[in-house]
C-alpha cells in the first residue's frame, strides 16, 4: 500500500511539473531583478548584466550583424525570427522581452509560476525551495540532471546550425562550449575570469 502511495505521488509530481512548464510564460529580467540584484544573495542580476547574454539582442543592431544579415539575405536581424530565436528570451516570441537579450529565463525557464518569493524560496532549506521551483516549471540547474538540462539549453543556440555560425575554423573553435564550462555556468563565481 505504501509503495502505491509513493508511485502516485511521483506521478502527481511529474504531471504537476509538466503542466506548470506547459502553462508558464516569460516575465522578463526586471521581475527577476527585484530579488536577484541583492548583494546578500550574490547579485545574480549584476553577473548577468556583465555577461554577453545581456547584450545578445544589441548585437543584432551592430554593423557586423547587419553585414552578415545581408550575406544571408536577412533584411533586419533585429526583427528576424531566425536571429531572435537565440538572441532573446523566449525564442523571440515576445517583443517586450527583446531588449533583455538572453535573460534569466532563457536558462531557468519561464518564470510566471515559480518567480514569486513563496514559490522558490524556503528559508532554512534550499533543497525544498529548489524542488518546489522545479515542480512549478523552473529548469533544473543542480546535479547531473541540471548539467544535462543546461547542456541542452546552451547547445540549442551554441551550435553550427545557427545562421551566424562563423565560417572561419579558428573562430569556430571559440564557439565551442565544453561540457565543463556548461557544468560550471550555474556557479559563475567558480569560473576563472
């Protein structure tokens, strides 16, 4: 009887997680910033602001992007679906989020359900809060499952299939993301600068 109850709870958790991910929407970095710009918790917002991801959309407006777009018969990379897919949060589907570039939710998942304090913060037990946020649609970032999930997310854009992938083999080497870098990315304070 106890075994059936455990199986039922696992299935319920799976269905709840799947439903949350399906119904979640993107809220933007300004919502994440409300809590995550605090130095007391590591100021993740500031770390993101200083990253290339924060400037990803702005790259689409620069001369280099315009020149490449012309070669690829893309009229305007800053409004082109192919370009927006990787240079914005939410695959470019929400123009209100374009200026965010590759924001928090590109890696952590749409936050409309899990973003509120009570849905992903548990004072005294971080594991409980992490599991709750995962059940409400946040992408996993910790452990082996987190590395695999991050690898899938990162390599969905950082790959040779994207239109802006360089032709020069030397530049292509700079595009490759080793798994170790992806694994450490959840903990930017560990990365060597």
